[in-house]
C-alpha cells in the first residue's frame, strides 16, 4: 500500500491514462491523514498530492500546489478548519472543500456554518477501525463528484430558449443539494427583501440540521424562515423549508396554499426531494410558479421542472462555473427546460427585476 504523503506535494506520473483528481488532506491527526490518504490513493482516478497538519500549513501549501478537492477537519489547533475556510477557498483557486469531521453528524452549528461559508459537502469521520469498504466508497464517490468528472466528454447543451418571467409571481421554489447552502446564501443575499410571494426551499440535509439551517437562511434572506410541518400555511415572503425526513408538497385548501408532508420513497432516492415540491406547486398555481435548481448531484428536480414548464412557469438553473457539482442544474439545461443559466445571485437579480423596484422598499 502506498505511503501516505505528509506536507509534501506529489504529482501524477506521465503514464496516467486520464487526469487525476488532486486531493489535499488537512487534519491534525497523523492517523487520520494516513488513513484518508490511503483510501484516496487506492483509486485510479485520484491522488493525494499533499497533506497538512493545520489550516495554516494547508494555506501555505496551496500557494504552490494545485488541488481539486480539500478534505478538511474542523477541529484543529491554531486557526482551525472553520475559521480558515474562506482563506482555504481563496488559496485553493477553485478547489472544493469536503469537510471530514466528527461534527458532520453531531455538530449541526459548525457543519451548517461550514457549508454556509462555502464548503461543498460534509462527511462523518468514523471512529478508529471503522474506515471500512462502505466508508471508502462513500468518501471516494464524494471526492469524485466534487472533482468534476475530469475525463467526461460532455456533449453540447441546448441554448436556453424557454419562456421568461412574463406572469405575476405567485410562488418561488428552490431546490439544491451538494453546495446548496452556500448557493442559497448567495441567492437570498441578492433577492429583494419583498417579492410578495411565498418561497419554498428543498435542500438535501439531515433532519437534525434543519433548525440551524433555518436560522442561517433567515439571516441571509432577511425574512422569516420556518421548517415546514403538516398544515403549514404559505404566505407572502415567508420561507418554508422541507423537513429533512419528508417531501414538502403544497395544496390549495379553501383558497390558501398549505403544506402536506409526504414520506413516500421515490426512485431518485432523495428524501426530501425537489420533484414533489415542484410538481405540487405546478398543479396548484400553474404559470405563476418560478422554479430554481441550484448545485447538486443527481437529477432531483428534473421531473418537477418539466411539470412547471408544462404549466407555463419559468425554471432557472445555476451555471456550471459557480456550482460545486453541476448535476441537478445540468439535467435542467440538457432537457431544454432552462429559462436562463446563471450564478445564484444573478438569478435572484433577474427575479427581483421582474417583481419590480417596490420590492426593495
């Protein structure tokens, strides 16, 4: 088994059949660095090019070492992973951060804070002796997704040519997964404080993290934010978030839009899923719905986007350059459903321009 590097850069050999995903491991535990390095080194399409025992050391290494993915522990002496995140992202010049920490399961505050600061994803650091085959597959799949499919040949995608916002906005619905908390922060920071329509969010996130996520989103959006429950009533400028253990669907009840929770397992494997939210809103409101699909793995949101488009509504997709993983938005673009493909803040500005200058009052 290859020796794990420690604070030293390694480049791929010229015989590599395809570009490798270059990984930096940052953890103060020499055992964790060694084990994570071995897990990554066992894959043919990725390599650990450097390892660091502190955030300060990692920032220095990034000055001379190009990487694609940073595996980052949060609890370290000195600056620590959370405080260092903005500097690591700046020094990484486009590298994505995967937080590997004990806090990924129990520390909702730190984990959601890391995601809001720009970490793309999180994964639990298992106890000693629990780095098994299943964990290796989970870790390397996340690294591979964040590495961007370096060898994938992507066919030309259709130019967005669908309907624009030409109807009064009755509901705004957003779906996101990997990298979504940061993208949602960018979106809501740029959205006017009043749009006179209810807002719905489905973010793939464990149920235990939802109250913390709601507080984070309230700060970014300057709005009231609540985790949806059965019977929650939608109202203008209230943000309702799907709980982590149920799909959020919306239904007209006596002229009012109310939440109905659904725990049916779907083929896409997502709970909560973006599709039921989009589909139920399209059925209830038709062309008055605007959907936004942000960064994330997989194709969740595609079926729902089709329903919105068929009902006459508009669908926006996040662009590849600003996405942590261009999976969910790419599905929208590839299907020809996107009204526009833009970074989150520009999507928000486009919606703000549609609702009018009065929204800023």
